[in-house]
């Protein structure tokens, strides 16, 4: 009798364990935060994005005119949005500080001054 | 009246001669090169980017934005049909007359151009990082002709 009830408890525990573990895992690894940035000649909007160290992020870059891109090696960010389209990249900042990225696709006379700053805190 | 005609004729002849585009040669070329060496500032500024394969590749990419229209993909005018017809002619970036500039001077030339040659300034059109990476690329140019010619001249 004792053995039977122990087996039942073990069975219930085994059945519930995966979903409990999944919930715990989800709490430890929250869904990435989506950050949308619009690029057009010759600015990014917003031009500064605040991020937290260790927080996963999906950067969605949307272009409203020609092709644009952003590359920041320190944050492992490299994304290029096609003309009138969008592209995304997922990354997790591992260092804090201010990181300035420039447009990585030549887009015209003001290309050199087109910057996007990531402010990573924590 | 006759005097005025003579003056006008002389002035026209002078302007026509002065405007003719010819290659600077001999003494003229030496004087210009010495003047450039001395007049182009920013001699002491160092390239803040390390000369890694990545930097050189970045420079090659940035160079392809529009520098290739006059300098070719290889920086040595390959495939540029008018390179010899400009006055002064577009120099090969691998030539001693270009390579003897310091990194700072090359940055200065890319930033502000060289008047009165056809070299335009790119400050603001390219980022600081792109310009410095181009300087790195210029120090590590590929063999002449190895990259073919710019697509704009071959389609």
C-alpha cells in the first residue's frame, strides 16, 4: 500500500516536472525585448537606445528609403535593412557603456554623420 | 580702340592657354609634390585603428562606396577611363608620391580633398572610422589589376 502511494506521487511528480522546469527556465531567460529603430537619410529614430547589460534584445531596423545598416562590433550587432524593408538581429549586451554605431551601408552625402547610440547600463 | 582689341586678344589667348589641361611634368610636378608634402597638415596624427585584416577589409569596403570611381577597386586606377586625362592625372595610391604622406596627412586629404585637383573632401560623407580604415587599406593595397575594374565602367 505504502509502495503504491509512493509510486503514484513519483508518477505525478514526473508528469509535472517538465512544465515546472520550463516555467523556471522561462523566468530565468525572459523573452528578448524588441527594439524598433527607423532609419532614413540621414538619421536613426530613436537615435539613442537604452539597454540593460545581460538583457536579450531583438533590434528591428526598418528603412523608409534606401538601404541602411548598423554595425557595433563590441555588442556583436551587424544588421542591414534593405531599401524600404526591415531586418532584425538578436544580441545580449555583455558590457556596459555607450556604444556608437554608424550606418554601415553607404546611403549618400550625409552617411558619415548617421549614428545610433546604445546606452548599456548595469 | 585698336589698343583695346589687342588687349582683349592677348587676354583671350592667355585664358585659352591657361585653361588647357595638361599633365604637370618635370619641375612643375616636383614643385607641386613638394608643396603638397609641406602644405598638407595633420602630419603627426596616428591611425587609431589597428592594422588588422578586419580593418583593412573594412577599408576596402568603405573605399568601394565612391573612391573607386576615380581610383579603381585597387586604388591604382585600374579600369578608370579618365584617370590619365585629368590634370593633374589621378595618381596611383600605391605610388611613392602618395605613400610618402603620413597617415595623418592621408586622413587630412580624404577629409578635405586637395584643391585645385579633382580630389574632393569626404568629411561627413564617410564616418571617421571609415576614413581611418581607408587609410589602412591604402597601406595594404592589392596588386594592380587583381580586383578587376569598377562595375560602373564594365556594364
